């Protein structure tokens, strides 16, 4: 099936789940996990072998554990800066001590990460592709990302939600930054303790996200098929939803993984099986391509009754009504007897919204 036909079947607004590959594609100053830690280590010591030693000590079950590596590097980084107040990282120490005076302890390591990733240097050769994505944003319900940078906020002009703000959120027109943001180093999730604390507190956030995954198409961009974030997410969903039910099929049919393939301009959707630990194999839809413009164009051509941003505006009104706000509600007839296509919701002032009662003959 072609991407245009696949997206054309969507009945409501898709949600984008965005990973590191998205920022690597569009930003000049972006890093993968390994590359970020290596850059910090080399800036700290000027000795690439120091990083290799830390990396060698962070292997578990035949694989490098980057959360453990980040833990070790954070210890070394913070210790080094504490003994070199006015050295190369004087500005980082300035921020650290300013916050300490205000009673807030931050990690120098995480402060530095926010400084590295704070700027948004867009790759000029990707400007047309970014424009195509901007045209599609009217049909995007929300964005979920594990990235720290602010590229999603810039492109989509959505409201960023970090930490506990996710629990009190309006899902439409929001960027769920589940691993933190450069605007607040204290919320950055990168070390082993960070991930352990996140997983312990994740249950309520998990429930919020699960509702989104059940009711909306999900498009993964910036992840590989083997990414642990993808597998963890699928495991979470199908631990709550029986894989052999109609609901599970609906969720699977709504999933699309965009996998980067340099130089490949295919627009065809294929199926792919993912083995989930201690669970059944999950089959999802995948497009392996370098033609992201075709994906964004398909999204921008999606015809839905109302834009995601208009839904967000209506939800704000609804939340005000629920909280006891002084908004008048006039229901002109028995809405239970109306078909969806006959129903109209009007929001405005009494001066501009006119309605009249009509009796049936």
C-alpha cells in the first residue's frame, strides 16, 4: 500500500512519536546517545581513551548500557568541575552555584547537556522538507518525544509538557517531552537513576499515553525498528491489551514506523514483525525510506472534519465549563436523536452566535 492511501484511511488526527533520528536529520547540532556522551567526555578530558575506558566498564550482557555510561560520566564531570571553579566550564559552575544559592541543587553534567543542545541550527538543505512538515501540522493531534531539544516546539508550535505537567494536559496541540527538555536540566532523564525513578513514577503517565495510542494513529519517526523505546512501548500497550482482540488489531493497524534508508525514495508501506520479550510477536506497518516529504505531504492532504488546533480550542472551553467557569451553554434540541453529520457545535459570543428553535410538523 502507498503512503498516501495508508494515511488516507485515518479517521482522526495522528500522533507523532519522535526520536533522536528526527533531530539528527534536521539539526546541525544534534547527537545520538553515544555521540553526546563521547563529545562531553572529550570536552572534559581531551582524551578519547578516557571515554573508551568508561564505555568498556559499562557493558552488560554483551551490550553497552548508555544509562550506566552516563552515570559514570556524570560522576567524573561533576567532580572535575567542582575542583576547577574558573576553568573551561566556568559558565556551567556559575549556573550551578547560582541555583545552589537559591536552594536548588542541579547536576553540572545536565546543565552542560542543556547548553550543548539549546540552540536550533536547522540544516539548510532540509528547509523544504521542514516546510512540508509545517503544512502537515494542522492534521497532527500531538507529539510525543524522547528528545531534549526544542525542535518539535519550533516546527509544530505546540505547547511543551514536561514531567508532571503531562498528567494535567490537554492532549491536542501538545508536545509530550517524556525524557525532559533543555529548558529544565533537572528533568533530563539520562542516567540509570533517572530511568529507575522515571519507571517508578511512570504508571500515571503510561495511562495517559495509552489512551492516546488506543484512540489515535501513531507514526514513529526517528527510531530504528530495533530501538528499545519502540519495544518498551509495544510491551506496555500489549500488556494491557490482549494481542488477539479486535482492539489490538485496530492499534496495530494504526501504527506506522518510519525507518530511515539513505537514498531510498520508496513510498510503499510494508509489514514487519517485532519480537517482544516475554510476549508474542507484534506485526506493525513500516515504511523504509529517505523520502520524508512524501510522508508529510500525505499527512497534509488528509481530510478531517476539524483541525487539531480547533479541537484544542474547544477542549479549553469545555475545561472551563467543567471547572465552573461563567460560560453559557445552550442546547437547542435533543442531541441524542441527532446523527453526527447533522450536529453543529458553535462557540462564540452571544452577539455573534444566533440560533432559533424550530418545531417539527
